[in-house]
C-alpha cells in the first residue's frame, strides 16, 4: 500500500544501516528503539554466519553467499530491481514466477513484512538475492521478519552478495539463468550444467499462478489509503478481470474507481465472459513469455470490439498480439519504481513502476493502433490504444504499490470508456 512518513523513514538505507551499525557496536539501539524491534530479532548470530550458498550463473560465474529463508536448490532467471522500497510487494507479485529478483537497494528486510502489503497470497518467485539483510526489523506495521516469512513460504534468499557486480553483468550481457544452491553435495559443474539446460522463453507460466475458479473481489481500499478523491465505492461498473497473475492493488484501484469486479481464470472462455454482461474487461499482469500463451491471445481477440478493454503489462502484451503486433524479449527488461514514461496524449512525463522482460514491437502494430506512451529510458513502447475498438493498455503498473502514483488517472480513463460505451456515445 501507500508509504507513510514513518514507513519511508524506516525504509531509508541510510537511516537503517546506521541503526543496524549502532546495535552491533553498542547498546544505543536497544535503548532508543526497543519498542520497535520485533521479538524475533532473528539471527543475532547472523553477522558472523559463514557462506553456505552458491549462485551459479549460466555465464560460468559463481557467487558465494549466505542463505536465509529456505534451503535446497532452485533454478530461475536473474533480474535486477531498482526499487528503493516495496520488497514485500515484489515477493508476492506473481509476475516474478520463475525469476530470482536481485534488489539493487543494498539494505533489505528492515521493515519486516505485514500481511496487508501482499500483492497475492503466495510468493511465486524463484528466490531473492540481496546485498545486506537487515539485522533487525523496525516498523510499526511489521508482523514478521523477512527471514521467517521466506522460510515459511519455502523461498530461498541469499545475502552478502556483490549485487552491484551482478547487476553490471546483467546490464552488459542481458538476463541470465542462475542456479541457487545450499547443497554442498552438488558440484559447481552440475549447477552450471543445470543453468545451461533450462530456459524460461516459450514457457506458459500463467497457468500455475492464475485462480482456478471465478470469484468476486470484495476488499475495499481502507479510507486511510484512499487517494482517488471523492470516490464512494458506488460499484457502477461491472468489470471481468482475467487473472494471469493479478496483483491485488489492481483490483483495489478498480474498486476505488467504482467497479464491481469478477476475477476469472486465464483459460475462462470469452463466451462465458460475455454471458456475464460486463461493462469492461481487464487483462492483468502475469509472468513469462507472452508469445507462449496463444490461447490467451485468442481470448483477447474474441473480446475486443465487444466490450471496452484495459490491459496491464502481460495484458498489454496480449492485447498487442491480438491487434496483430509482435512481442520480443528485451535485453534485461525493466524492473523498478522510477521509470520515466511520456504520455503522448497530454505531453506529461509520468514516473512509473515497471516489471517486464518482454515488450510490444511498435513497428509491428497495424494502422489505427496508437502508441500512447513511451519509456524515456530506452524508447520502448509503454502504452497502446485502439480507440475504434475501445481498447487501451499500459506496459507498466498504474496501480503501483508502493507508488509512484502518477499513472493512477488511467483507471478513471477506463471508467470513462465504459461510461461512454454504456451510454452509447
Ligand atoms: N508484470 C508483468 O505482467 C510481466 C509481463 C511479462 N511476463 C514480462 O516479463 O514482460
């Protein structure tokens, strides 16, 4: 959810590394902050833990590390995320299925975790790679340490890794497959072989993260967190949301703008959706290669032109394909909370939250389809619209939680599109 001043203060690496430092050297921290420290100051022995894990990348590099959370051996694609805050939302974003997320912010774990900030009820990512694991948690909303949270969800984490060096390598060579292991019995060569025989391209990852049966979204945004002024949760519009790995905050933002939402599985037939008589359809974010899920593209094709459509991230990529365009894999993708995007409709630059490895090739789009947004870091396509058929989509996350919230008004544009369509204008 939205950051508070205290949350922000505690998420500041400067603030917390000095706090952690003083706790090690003297009793100062205990005296000033004892009320904020969770009882499970997890591993007080942690600073002296010896390396017990290896991350072996497909380029042959081996990174010695210290483990936390689950142990074992796990394979995935390594991506780096430049967000300063929001590690818990990242951990529970289903779009990270099959990936190790490496946080470039060096100090992680300081605010612990709480159940309100989850973007889904599970962690689907392959594992977490960080530089420094906070020695303690200090946030009023914290209910559990990051370490215990990951252990309970059977997710591997490693720390004391040179995350800056790995990030530079990923930027130079592109995303790499990696194998993370705490098992000493496995040789470096075996782990390297595993990394070189596994691939994430062409794999359908949405089936495993999607819901299995339709359900109504009932959670409202608590007034403390609401920032869509004057919205009364009137439920004026019925939206069917395709769950390709949907993040809860997309549903919360839609609800804030007056939508009643029915969430349906990724394989839900288009004719069943039309029987529900929706005012609009949302195609959600989701993990993996958008060209590996042709059945979902077919569903989008069958629905566009019949009901107003809004796509987010994977939903945008599926819409791009359904309109006749092509998607491609980017070198290392976009993962972070500070991507500048130009909104060509109003000329404004929005700071946005992004998480994707694939993109729509704008040159492949047919006449009539507009590129409405462009990522200013690399010029890639960040948004589409096909006004003649009431479709629009964004490659990034207008629901960003934690912020930025510059792109939130797109939800009201979707509502306006449904309103116009309903009144036959
Ligand atoms: N967040 C998302 O929906 C990710 C989209 C897609 N899986 C990609 O990596 O490009």
